[in-house]
C-alpha cells in the first residue's frame, strides 16, 4: 500500500466518529541490517513496515491510537480506536488545536539514493571490510556488531490543512572489538549519518583496533585526583542528551523540572559553549524542514556564548506555555526506523550543533598539567534534573605536564554537568555526528577522578 491510500479514509473515519479535528502520521519504512558475530558476518535481514498514528479532538477530549496497516480497514479501525480513547478521558484544557499551515503542503527529500536502494549484500561487505581492518590474528577480534541502513517516508496530515511528506534515510553502525587473552581490552565505535558513503570501514577498523589494544594495557587506578577531563564526542552526546536536551525541553520547564527554567538571557555555561538546533544541516540524521507534527523548522540559537537564548517545544507545550511552536515535536529515532509510527510525540532537538573550537585534542592535552583523556565510559548517564554523574571509565589516559602517561580503568569520573558547563577549559575541533548531535570533544576543568584506595 501507498501512504496516500489510507490517510484520507482514516481522517474520514475519525470525522464519522464525531472528531472535530484529526491528525494522521503515516510511515512507510524499509530497513536492511547486517550482523557480525565472532569476527564473521552472522546474518542479514530486511524489514518493511507500514503504520499509522492518529490523534483527534472530539468534544474537547483528546484521543490517540496507533496501528500497523495492511488495508484501508486497518486505518479506519485505528481512527475508531482513537475516538474510543477520547470518550474515556477528561476534557482537555490545554490542547486546543492541531498546528495550522503557514504555507502550502511540502515534500522534503532528506535522503541518500545509495541508501534507498541498498541491499543486504552491500551491508554484509561493509561489515566484512570493518572486520578485516580491525582483526589482528591472535590479538584482536570483533565479537559483535550491527550495520543498519534504512529508507523511510513519513506523511503528516491534519484536518486544519497541514499536509507534508518527508523522504529520509539513516545509516547506523555499532561494532565492538576485543583483544585475545585472560584480561581482554575492549573498544567500540558508532556511526550515524543519512549517507552510506560517509562510512569509512578502514578508518573505523583502525580506531577499533587501537581502542581495544589501549584498553588491554589499562591498569586499575588508585587514589583520587581533581583535574581536567577530556570527553570524546560519542559519550558526550549521550551525556548532553540526558542533561542539556532535558534542560532545554519546554515540557521540563512546564513541569518545573528543568534546571534552566526561568533563566532566559542568563549565563548557564562558559562562553565557549554555544548550542544551535540546526535542522538545515545535512549531517543531522533527523534534519528536516518540518517536524513530525508538520510544523516548519528553522535554525535556532539555544545557548550562545554561554547565555540561554530559548527552549524547544512541541504543539502541546507551546500552547501550555503560550509560546510559538519551535518545530521540535519528534516521533523518530536516530538509531531505528522500523516502528516509528507507534512512537508518541516527544520534544527533542532535530540536530543539536555544539560550536567547535580551534584546538585539536592533542593541542588540548599539551595544555593540561594534570588530568585524563577518556577513551570511553561504561555508560555515560547523567541525572537529567540534578545533572549529577558518576561514570565508570572503561579506558582513559592520564595526562601529566602536557603528555599522556599511563592508561587506566576501573575508576569513576564524578561531577555535575550543569556545573561542569561553567568550567569548560577547551572545545575541540574533532566534530562527529552522534545521535541527534554534531559535536567535538570537550575538556572540563575540576572534575574528580576516583579510584580504589
């Protein structure tokens, strides 16, 4: 089935149930995946997915439902289910209206033709190339990995005149390496892009091997140290996603959970920090001229030179806060395409860009008297409300008088992200796309490194 075949019938079915306003989010997706196991391609698979999500207002009550679709009858049944849900809920006092169009409907192509036509054998060969560039006989192996490439078409239509369609692609890789022996070292690499030609198997394999070999040399750290910490882009993206994105989320503000609520035009970070949500940037895996509610997007300065400039919202929280819609209602994942029709609307930056600095990581290291260059954390989680973190270092390199000394593990980096943002020593120039972020390494001063006594 094509998206057009069931969008109209779904809207009409909702109106027959008494809905005054209706929104349909319809998604068609195709994903190919190749899996690695024990330094070999283990399997390949292809998935196709067609689904619909319906939200409606009936008698000032809000209802929603989602379903896979194989016929027009499925779409109509989904609309009736949304109406039944509305009948069970109280009167909606905040959400008054689905978004209104500010220009005629649009088609956006944010895709790579090489991904649209990709086949499993191509992905399998790329995985083999990565394995070949990583494996060193008797020293390094690839225990597991997955390479996924997908093509998605999404259409948003509502009864107020919104009618937009987006054609996009996504390539995502996660692969690990491990040294042989009694105390193996580990390394991992991730890759996010709308384009498959950006993936360089030789470079990825080289980094994987280096990380695993470095980790194998790491020794447990003993004692405590207060100093500078350089965090790489991949781990930093996850840390910012759980803290900065939460603080900039208007729902967090409305719920009085954001630590930056009420701080517009105030300093929230060092002047080296500037965050921009730029959905026009082609590097972003979620970049698009409109969000998943059909609201137009634009480049937005959120933190400039350390000063808070604004927040991001979806339609509901825009009404709740009496603020303009920013085009940040998202129902997509930067890692997975299949099943997006069942994702609820959440608020997120489409492509958060941290302004890069002018120093390489080597330059930053040479300026540090005492600190650590982190290769990877076990789980780079930050408490979204307090900003507190205590992260296990899987592998890191101690810095003494501007030089890397020994490699360590089994220690914690402790601190607070919202405080650390005020103690930025340097921002690197090694920009990487990770999740829905484009960012370089960042060096924070005065974090604590804690080892065993």
